[in-house]
């Protein structure tokens, strides 16, 4: 069991395994996006998807029935694969998506915004 109000520097899967079932109200995570795959320590996209499957299964286990999971990602094709994993391997349901557009309304001219993307 993890102690409350303490910061842990451990692998998320190791930490999740130390949390009681159905005890968490909210999980807010920003996992590695796996953009470069091999450059970020993942051998293949399948390794990344397998890792995220394990994370989602553990999130499902520790979330209360009324709990929520929010996770960030930036590649729509990978988001689709991750959503399929969630649907197939967990009891979590998708209540909707939140899209963050860093450039709309930011006051940046379109040319600069396009270069930053």
C-alpha cells in the first residue's frame, strides 16, 4: 500500500500494483507518446501498446466505479488503437474526448503556429 501525500519515483505499473482495488476517484496521466518509438526506449509500436494495455488494466482495477481516467495523447491513429484496447480489455467506458488546440485563440499568427506544429 502506498502512503498518502508522498511522492514516489517508481514505474507507474509498480505503483499501481500497490494500490487497493476500487480505491481511486481520478487518474490523470500523460504517458509517453511513443512518437519516435525506438528513440524513446520502445522497440516497436506493439511494445508500447502492450505497455499501455497493462496500464489501462491496472487503472480499471484501482478506479472506483464512479472514478474517471483522463489520459493525454497526440497521435490520432494511436489514440484509436488505445481506445480499442480500453474497450476490449477493461470495463472502462469512453464518456467523450477533450481536444486541446494549442494554437487557436492564442494570438499567434497562422504562419508561426504552422511552423511550431
